[in-house]
């Protein structure tokens, strides 16, 4: 889904392992970033944030993960954000063909939930083949999360999904959800990171993979600052609606 071209992969890997990345100071290996808080609201409705599971795209009564805390500690009406990698990684302010970011990092590092929310989809089996090259399977092992702010957060190419991460699992910003890998259409270890409105909730891979550029949000979260994608996603959805098929392929 987010194939790295050979030339890009070479440059990005040098950056990844030579410096800490584009978004601020280096992250000490093994130390999870501190989650920040922002005012949340539902994408597309203009109202206040709904609790995960009762908003646009959520389902009531979802069971929490055994690893999730009972309470996030955030005040009512707020959503926390965090850089989605524990350890060193780097990313470009560009991506091939459509808006997304590839976070280059060592395989096996913890990928973290970037937001308080509820898991929408989990893919635990890599079915991608170069011969077929289906858009729906290019991400390999993946997780998509409905944030408590109403936005959808998608990460893919994992080597493994953590135990307890299933559709319906409640997660918190900074909680490990998977391990960095190179499954699907990937030529190097990295996390494909995409932001989108919830739209069909599941199955709409062409929207789920990303519709706005994430790098400015990653920059902020990596630097320990709060920045919410909700307003930009809301504007995108008002302009584009929810496409019924991919407009750019791959």
C-alpha cells in the first residue's frame, strides 16, 4: 500500500540511522513519548468529541484491551496524541502518489497508538503478492484506530501485532500495538502512517491509507507538542466526501 521506491528507501535509511528524524530531538531508545492533550470533536459533525464507541464509526460496548488503563487521565472532551514510534526513526515530508508518511525505523521497535481511541481494523496475515498487487493488501499487517476525536489513524507493514489488539479494543495514546516490520508492499522496515476521516469505518483502504499530509502532526508530536488533524480532515471531507473507490493507484 505504501511501497518505498528504491531511491527513496536508500536516502531515508541513511537519515533514519544517522539522525533522529525531522520532527525534533531524538527519542531515547526504549522510552515512550509523553502523550499530549487536545480538544477533541467528531470529524464532520462540528460538535464535541464523542466517547470512543459512541461516535461516528464506533460501536458501543466494545471490550477494552487487557493492557489498557481503565481511565486515560485526560479531562472530558480531550483527546491525547503521541508520536507513534518508541525509539529512533525518521520520515520524509513527502510520499509517493498520495498523502501519507513512511516512518523509517528498525524492525522490531514498538509501534504505538498515536491517539486515545478504539481499534477499527486489524490485519494479522500478510496476503500481498507482487503479481496481484492488490491495494487492499499492500499494507501487510496493519492496524487502524478510531480516535476519540473522530479521526482515523492507520499504520501498516508491521512484523507482528501485539497480543490483545483486536477490532473493538480500546487503546490509549502511547500504548504499544505492533512491531515495526516490512510486510506487504515494503522494501524496508518502516511504519506507513495515514490520516483520514472514518467514512466506511472498515474496508475502504483507498481512504484509510491517508488523505492529508501527516508530517506536520508527526513533527509536533515528536517534539512533545499538541497538534490535532481533526480540522484539516473535516475540511477535506467537506470538499471530497467519502470516495467509493481509489482515485490514485497504487
